[in-house]
C-alpha cells in the first residue's frame, strides 16, 4: 500500500485500468477500427471510482504518537491545570506525564500520572499547580511502547503564578458636612397708626352768649425750668454766705494785727 501511495495519479490510473486501456489504445492506433464500447465503459468506471479512493488515501494525515496541545510554551497557569493532548502508538503500552522546575541541569522529573489507556486529543492528566511553588516549569509526555522504547514530547517555560498580591482597601475619605446658611429672619415692623393729640373742645354756652377768648400769659413755667431756677438760687445764696464769712474773718484779722502793733 505504501508503494502505491507514493506513485503519481497518472501511473496509478494506468495500473488500475490494465489491459483494457492498452487494448483501447491499440484499436485507436490501427485506425479505422471501431472502438469497443464495453472497453470504453470499463475505462470510464475505473476513472470515476479509482481516483477518489487514491485522493482520500493521500489526504489522510499521519497521526502523531505523543503530543501536548494544552498548555503550550510560555503559558501562564494557576490552580488545577488540565493537560490535553494525544498519546497513541500501534504497539502502545503506557504513557507517563512529568513536570520539573526550570532550569533542570540534573534532568530530575516528578511523575504526575501513569496511564495504560491511549488518548487521542483528550485529557492526559490534571496538575494541581497550587502544590508547587510559583516559578517556571516544563512538562514531559512519554509514550512507552511494548518493547520498552518510547517517544517524548516537551512543553517549556510554563509560568505558575498562584500567589496573588493582597489588594489593600483604600479608605474613602468621608466628606465633611457643609452647613447650609439659613436665610435671614425677616424683621416684622408693625406700624402703629398715629395718635392724634386731643385738643380742648369749646363747651357751648347759653344761647346768645359769646365765649370770651382765654387770656394768654407771658410766663411759660415748666417743672424742668423751675428746678433749674431753684438750683441757681441755692448756689447764689451759698456764694453770698461764703463771701460774708470771708469778709468777717478778714476784718477780725486786721483788728488783731492793729492791736499787736
């Protein structure tokens, strides 16, 4: 089958049609010989059915025996990590999944899991990254055959970051209460109606008698003026008594002086 798949399509068609196409070619070369309709029909059927079968054989991809599809190189992971990929082989025995910190100069690996069931594009293993310190790691998939030989696949520079910085709560400042100024209290002014000063009313007299007008006096004496006048009078009297006392004392003093001389 491998030798047939490597031949070009034109050679495969020639081999498939065989002697029928050769006979058809010979009849055409003779000239004037009528083409065999049965041979022509067989050739057409061979072209229709044989060519698609070879095309499907050529399009079939070769499946890789060991591969990790997730995670990939330089991925950042945390928590439970599902490792996906393929682990198959015609002589399959088991597959193993390992991890190791980078760098790994001594080639020391820790086993994550061992399985004896083939996996095609599915979950290979689950890795609890919280059990490992944060850092850079490598993954290794090893597919072991029945004869003890194996195929390996590696994923490099996987960053494990489980420790997250603790978010510090920032205290929100409480806005100070702003006093709202109150409107000024309106002053109510109550206006009193003006009071009229009562004036003396004239009493009507007997009929035929004309009332005499009141005589106006030139003196306008009030209590305040009378008090001032009394004060002035008392002050003048005291001054007069003091003057008389001084005169008497002076006269006696002069008389005494004269008597001495």
